[in-house]
């Protein structure tokens, strides 16, 4: 087992990464206050892993809430299911939530923890690659609205993150690839050594080689932890973690949540952002080619759905990074060097939207 | 105009109290970031005061959201109305919410501000006595669930509180009296000089004498600001602000939100808590008589609705102060001296529930 730390003063917390960690009570007990624990999972994950966690915590008063599976259920209504289960069991302010599942479970559970009785403790136990390398770390919690993804939420840090890499054995291929999109992102935005390592090991990662997988998760978590420690509430540098996400969120919103996986939309968004970076003169054609090639080898989509430029722009204006209707992009100033860019000419953006689009 | 400060480090903020403040842009402008302002009000208050605030802020991009009036609408669904109005107008993270109304408007608006795009600025402009002396100060925000009041929410401080005492001229008598319940509370829990002043001036307050009203609001806000500064998230001493509220919330939940006004339920709850304090040996009969007499003179209810003891206890176990099913009360250890008490014998509680109940 390897352990890292997210350094946030009195809100610091550990990330544990290793095999067969779900049943280890010792990792959880120090972070639980009181006797009431509620495990939130979903219909897919609960049959596989819920019992292991329940057994580890048999000394506690445990309830579980099993949500339907999918981004479509990342809503206020689903959060209300959690609130009401806690209320029915008289769960107090001293109770603890555990999120056992992917990013949707983690985001909703974190939001419920941030807002139940004005805030209770929670622990992340992510079971998908995407949530292990991204959403379980950093305290972004929230739910979607019909008009935009993650538009309701809170910055609220977990007590700890327990990443059991054996859970990846049951992950569908499509979700594994979607998770690799975020792994690739860390290489592109901040770490060319890691980018080169991914390029060398992409086939091992797709084959779920345990050592490669653990390394990829560890470096990804280290990258994220360092950026979050520097800028917890995204007043500046943290925004570079959203590389590919402005285009990606637009795809997800346009296609309806869950039809494109988040990682798939981000992968295509990273291609589009790299294309825009090149058109802005920040990177060269061979840098762009390298981005495209890696995403292609990871089995991720390179082309977004057909959408009019106006539709793209309207959707992107709803992005949280947008400032009062002005678009803001995270672009590459070089491979491994992402930056926030406010001054993208509309004409250049339209060139990218035209170039990276389905050819009819 | 008088100004106080709530001291919370970099989350400190001013409270301004005076006549005709709603139209003073100078009080608001320093606390608004960006150009987007959304005023949240309700169907009763908006026709009276919305225009004054809109006119003061005519240099900004203003939208307004008018909610239905009443505690029944203090829900996640109503918060969603605010989120969606902001999204429809492409309101960014730099936008500002203004709560113009009573406690329900303030609590929902604060919760929406705490959670829209993971947190935006907000300003409190309370228009009822209850919200001016209590809910607008201190950062408690939230909504109700069918199983309990304020069970979903966040601690989230406003940028400033603007209390325009002229808004009290349009307040119905019943709501004025309900607000006086919280004013009396500050005297009972922490300030015997203020208690004596209220006893002397209760008829002036009921007659809305402007000087008496301003004094009562200022002292109430000072008392609250001092306690909040000491314990922002209610890990200890702040709980004494809930004097009368454990019984009161049970009344509100049992009767359906809005049938008893919050201040009415708290008034009866304060009588019950005083009775329990006497039975615990903390205060004398003549102290209890003084509490009862003042609440009677304020025109507030002394007797709760008929309810079985088991119903009372089950409802009170859902109180946020309850610790894993154990009841916790705020009791008077003397007039002006409230304290948290965990060890109330069930038999003593049942005596109070029997003594302070409708005589059939």
C-alpha cells in the first residue's frame, strides 16, 4: 500500500492506494466519529463490494443507500434520497458517510455530506479509474441541473480516500478507457515525464497491468493533490485541471448526461483544446499529433458529435469557468504546460469547431 | 444608522441598522463582485420593496426571482428555482445574490449562494423582525425536509446584512410578535439587563416605537454576533441560541411548517424549557413566572398543541442537537444564563410535557 497526503491545513487527509483495501477497518476507523455510518453505493457496485465494507465496520451502526447507476441520477432528487434515509434512521451530526462507487456516487455523497445538517464527515472509496485518479480527490462535490453539469455543489473535503485497485478488475473496458483520459490529462497539463511514461505503457494500462495501474493512479493523485493544495477553491491555478472540460462539458450537456461518458467527452475536449492551442500558436503540429495519437491509442473518441458553432458557444458560456458570458479556456502553452487563456478570438475558436467535427 | 461587525477573520462582515436603508447603493456596492446581481424575494415583499433595491443597483445586470411566501416553500425544489434562474441568465461564479425578505427567503437564498457553482456571494436584507434579530446574522442557511426542519444546509456567511427598520411598518402584528420571541430569547439566555429593558418596554415594542425597536434589534444582533464569532459552526456555545428551539421545532414539525410561526413555536418552547429548567432545580418558580409573564404580555402562545409524550420525544430526537438518539436541551441555569444539558431524566421531561400541555 502507498499513501499520499493532500495538504490543506486542518483539512488535510490521506490517500491510500493498494490492493484489497476495501475490507481494512484500520484505514477507516480513525476517520469515523460516533457510531453511525451510512454507506452510499449504486446498483452495480453494491453487489460486488458493499459486503466487504460492511463486514469491516461491523462494530458500527451501519445503514446503506443504494442509488440507481448513472450520470442521469446525479441530481438533487437523488441527494434527497440520502438525506431522507439519514433522517429516517435518526442519523446525527456526528455520523459519517462513505461513498463506495464511481464519480457520480462520490460527487453526490460528498454533496450530501456537505449539506446534511450543515455538514458531516465523509470518506471516499472510489471504484472506477476515473474517480480514483480525479473526482475522489480535491473536495469538489455536487449534482447536475438540466441546464448544466455540476452547477450545484460545494467544496467539501473527505476525511480520507481509500483506493482499492482490485476494484478495477470488474470495471467495463469502456469505463477503463474513460478513466485513462484523466490520466493522460495530468501528463498533458503538468508532467511531460509522466506523459512519456503513459505513451510507453498505454497498452499495459489497457491490459490492466497491476503495477502500471498503481503507478498511473499514484502519479495522477500526486499531481492532483499538489494543485489542490495550492488552490483549494479554484480561484486560479486549479482551473488547469479542467483541461479539455470546457469542450467536454458542452458535449455531455448536448448529448444528455451519460450518453457520452465523462472521460470520453474530456478526451475529445482535450483534442479540441490542443487544436485550439495550436491555432493560437502555443504548440506545434507535432505536439497536436502526439495528443491525438495517444488518445486514439487509448481507444477514446477524437471527434465530437455534430453541433452548430452557435450551440457549442452557448453551451460553453454556461461553463463555471466562464466569466459573465466571456469564454475562458485551459490551453496548452506547450506539452506539460497548461494555462488559463481568456483572449481567444471567436474566429479562432470557430476554426477549431470546424476542424474537429464529424465530416459528413 | 448604526453598524456592528460580525468578527470571523476573513469572513467578517458588517451589519447596518437604520431607517430607509434599502435604497442606499453605497451599502451594497462594496460587497458586490462583477456585474450580475440576482435579488431573491417573495410575493408579499417584492411588491413593497423590490423596486427600491433595483433602483439603487441600476448600474448592474439585475434579475429577480420571486418565490411563493411561506415556510412550506423552504424546500430544495424552491432552491432549484433559484439555481435555474441563474443558469438561464448565464450567471457566473462572480455573481451576487441578495435576499430581500424574511427568514425563509434568507435561509433559501443563503443556501443557494452556498451551493450555486460551489459558492457565490450573497447579501442579507431582512424585512421581518425575526430575520433582522436572528436568521440573517450568523451564516446558518438551509431548507427543510418532510422529516425535519433545516436538515439540509450549510454554514455560509453573507457579505453584509442591511436591516432597514422601516420595513417593519408593513409587518403583520402576528409576525411582529413572533419576532419578539427571539428578542426575548437573548435576554433570557445571556443578558439580564436586556431582559429587564424588554420587560419595561414590551408595550412600546408592540406599538413599534422606532427607537425602542432599533435598540432591541441592535442589542439582539450584538448578542448574536458575539456568540457566532466565538463558535461559528456550533461545536459548543452557539447551541445556546437554540434555547426553546428543541421543543419549538417539534411543534413546527408536528403541526406542518407554517401553521405555527417559528417565533410562536419558539415562544412556547421557551416556556417549556424554563419549566424543565425549574424541575431540574436550575431556576426558581418566580423565574419561571417571569418568563411566562413576559411571553404572555408579548401576545405569544404559552401552551403547545396536544401531543403524546412519545410523539414529542420522537420528534425531538430528530433535532440537530440530538447526539445519536440522546436528547440534548438548552436550559436556563438562571435567568440570563443558558447552558447545554445532556443529562435530563426521561421522567423529568415527561413532567414538563404533562404540565405544559392543553388542559382538556
